[in-house]
């Protein structure tokens, strides 16, 4: 199978119960949800509702109907951002955003004349919450922050930022792509109004799953309109949840698989998953320092980062290293800008990118040993040549 160290992009392998559940649903059930009164269709409805409840329990939310499923976290973020921001509005965001947020905001800046304030952070990716208040304006309509940078891994102080947003009655949108399932999130205690999540990373579900949780009384305009299976004679998109945002045939097999991924997390215990991943992160930070001329970016402390480490080796081309790791050692890691150029500007790597490892529950310390050994070999060969 090789050594897979790209879990920040998508988790692999998936738990066996996830694979079985997707296959069994397609083989034995197969009916869509919300579109029929026969038994298989009702079973599909039940499966989706059960996954909504699992998500509520995981993030301490009470209302399953305000758990909205989308095709991924990018659609979730686009729905919330475009559904809240209006012409000439102002938005506050971090200096570390993924393009799922940054491109959405820049597009609205061009098309709807919104203004964007990015909060400065340290080179390690730390954002000081107290700096946010001075950027708030009368027309500030949204604060959107990544929970953890997908380049530096740095955990952002979302609870404190959320408290500031509540003080000024500004909705607070959190991108939990890198933390959902790998870091404790309490939507109530953390002052989160909208939590966007993806299913295929640390929630261990299939690709094509994600969504957002609405913990806010304000209005979000739907991104799409179409069939919902109910109120079909009404000519406009319904205004009640979740149908307001869920249009078209849902990805029931994927949602079933996502539910099973959360069941696996619950069975193992999220605290045990976090403990194991942190141990491997700390081990990796220590072992990588053995590689000559390595530059590791971000905090070198597993308590302050999600399961991501970015690095370069001075004098070596990162793309060539990644290619060699794959072709000669069967080790898979990420290389490039990771769809987050703003984060690379913070660390000065916007022209060269970085190598990145993403640790998952199924990784072991031996995988790090093999990676470090391969990096030493590659560096030695290149320099000898």
C-alpha cells in the first residue's frame, strides 16, 4: 500500500465499517431520500437523520435539522459567505485562509464591492484576538476564520474570536476542514455561529461529503434552488431547514459512510485519536530535525497545531523530493502551495511552496522513520550529484 502521509488532503485508509456501509447501502437499499413513501426511501431518510444526530453529538449542537449537507466544505463555505455578504459589506478574516474562503471573498470584492480586512499573524501563524476589534466597522457583516491552517497547522483562538463576534452581534463562520474529527470542537462553548466541515478528512468519511451547522438566527440566502422532494408546487426554494439549502438528490451513500466514520471516532474515542496523532506529530518534529538543512515552518509543538507539518530542505527542489519519495520509496506527501497562498505569504514561501505531511489515525511512528530515512538518502544523492 505504501506510506500515506497526506491525511490533511484526505484521510486514507478509511475504516472498514465506512467501506462496508457505503457498499451495503448501494447494494441493498439504493433509494434516494425525501423522494418516496416506500420502505427503502424511508430508510434513506432515517440514515441521513441519524448522521445529522451524530454530527450534533460530536460538536455539541442540539438541532439536527440545522445540520446542512453539501458536497464538500468548499460548497459549505461558499453557501455561508455568499448567503450572508451583500453589496458593500465588510468582512474580517485571517491571514491564513484556504482558497475556499479567500477566493470566495476576493470574488465578492470584485463583483459586490465588499471590503476585506485580514488580521495580521506571527510568522508561526498565531493570531492575537484582541487585534480584531479595531478592524470592526459599522458594515462588518461577517467574521470568517480557519480553525487551523492547512499549511502551518496553527490552531486559531476561535473561542476568543467568537466572543468578540458575539459582543458586536456579527456572525462568526469557522472553517473546520483541518480540525473536525481531529480536535475537540464545541459549537456552543466556542461561540461558533456557523461551523463548516468536510467529511473526507479527519471525520474519516468518503469524498463528496461535507456541510455546515447553523447556530445563528440570522438569514443566509441559499446558494442553489431546485427540487427538495417536498412543497413541489411552491415556485421558490423553501425557507425551512434543512430543505432551504439541500436541493437535488443527496449523496446518501456518502452521508451513510460519513456517519460510520463518526461512529468509528466515537468507538475509539476522539481523545484517544488526538493523543495518538499528537504523539506522532511530536515524534515527527523531532525526527525531521535530523535531516540536514531542513526548515520546518509553524509552531514545533503538537499542542499548538493540527496534524500538519510543512517543511523545505535548503538547496533542494521540493517537487523533485516529493516525486522521488513517491517513485523510489512509495511514500506519499503533498507539495506546493496547498491551495493557501495567503499562508505561504506569511512564511515567505509563496514562490517555492512547501513539502507537507498530514498525520492521520492510521499512521505510525515507523512511517516517520521511513520518511526521514528517505529524505536523508535523497538529499545525499542530490548533493553528491
